[in-house]
C-alpha cells in the first residue's frame, strides 16, 4: 500500500483501533476549541506563526507566505519527531489531520511516510469530522431507546444516573459532559465549560459506545446547560421519550444540595454573584434578603426558599409542557440520600425496563 493513506472519516471511525496515535497538527488555539477524541496536539504552526503566515498571504503574497510557512512547518515537524517520536517503531501507525485543505497535515504525513511509518491522513480534516458529528447527532439518535429521569432540583437525578452507570446501564450524563449542573447556580468550581463544539464531540463520542438494543438513560434538561446548547435533535428525542419521575422529601433535597453545592457555603461572594442573575424574576428586595441569609450562615433556609419559590414552580411548568412522556411517568419515591438509596432507585428503574 502507498503511504500516506488518505481516508474519509467514516473509514477512520470504523478503523480507529488500527491507529496507534491520532495527531492534530492545527494550532493550539484550534485544538483547544475542539478536537477528535484522544488526539494529541503537534502543531506545525503555532498560534502566532499561523497569524503571521495568514497576514503575509493577504498583504504580501501567496508565494512569500508559502516560502516562510514551509520553513516554519519543516522546523516544527523536525522538533516533534525529535522530541516525541524518536522511540516509535517501524510499524507505528499514526493518523494525521489538520483543518481542511490538507497542507499542514499533508506536510507531516509526507515526511512520516518517507521515514517509513504507515501513516494515514484524514481527508477533509477536522471539518470533515465536524460534518460527521453533526450528521450523527441529527440523524442517528432515533435508533436508540431513551428513558428520561425527571424530578425537581435536588431530587437526585444525577446521583441516580451515576448509580445506573455503576450497575452497567447506558447513561448519557449531559451535565458531566458540559461541566455544569444545569441551573443558574450550577457552575462547577475549577472546571470551565468546554466549547460548544467540544460539548457536541463529547456527546457524539459517548453515543458511539452505546448498544442500540439497550436503553439509554438521560436526565431531563432544559435547552441550555450553563452556556452550552443541547443539540436540537437530541433535545427533541429526549422530550418525546418515556419518563421516570423521581421523588425525594424536601428536607432531603435540601440536605443533598448542601452537599453538592458546598462551595457556596465556603464562598458566599460566589453565591451572591449567581443570585444576582435571579433579580429580574424575583426583584431586588428578595434577592437582597437571600444574599443576607447567605452572609448570616442561614444556608439551609436559603436553599429551601430557593427550591420552594424559584426552582419548583419553574420545574412544574417546564416538565409538563416539554416532556410528553411525563404524564405517564413511573413514580419512584426515595426516602433518603445514602448510596444504598440511589442504588435501590436505580434497580427499580432497571426492573421496570425488564418488566415493560
């Protein structure tokens, strides 16, 4: 076979286990926004160099830009070979991709092939990968069976998903993939949300691991999780799926939220900043009182009021309106928030599936 081998992403997807490494040669900024799962970044032009070449192309000319670009690309590829790939054997098989045109990936693939490695290059680059992801999230979701876990804030939906996953069930945890708990207070300290493209890539990669003959469990979500949008077709699929309704006593919901949002107890300033976003809904007077409760250490009472006056009314309207299967949802009542309680809930969900 002649190398480099030029492959479409559909072929790459089916043959992914053949490749020892997936190499993204785009700039670090492009890579940070999104990349193929498990790829490593070996830029042939770094962020600054890419800007320099692009500016020269427009302001001076294509020949001059290509001449300088070739020198930079050759230097950078040489450094990657020296620093990262000196120990690779003759049969090491990498897949290389860039943005679209193939110039950057083609340069590295050509050199690797001359060395003797059985290298492959992704035809159409990252853009082709994105097209495949978008197509998958638009057209392939209907082949799966979905069940949506519903319940007001603090009812343990995420914990129940974790318990289901621990029992071997197929779980799509959108909040985990989005690095956000889904509400106005849902940002996770120390964890920035991914870009929209990376969020969609994470969903795509997770779905690829699922068996179409088995149920997928997912939490009822609004269209946005923090700053990220749930893909439209996935949202529509979830809203048309069967539901399970989880119920937990109010005092246990408060206790659970105090555990999951403990960072707000430590950092009340962060809590104040998030409460500010509710001003338009509840008015300055109520928000000021809630902030004062936070300062005075009345966190349990604050959480209770937030549930009763903000989250629960909003949830009741939204779930009935948006999830068609909610009217016939199986009700599962949980009395406590121990690990064994969530495992028991997960077992009830799974037993209902078997008996359906």
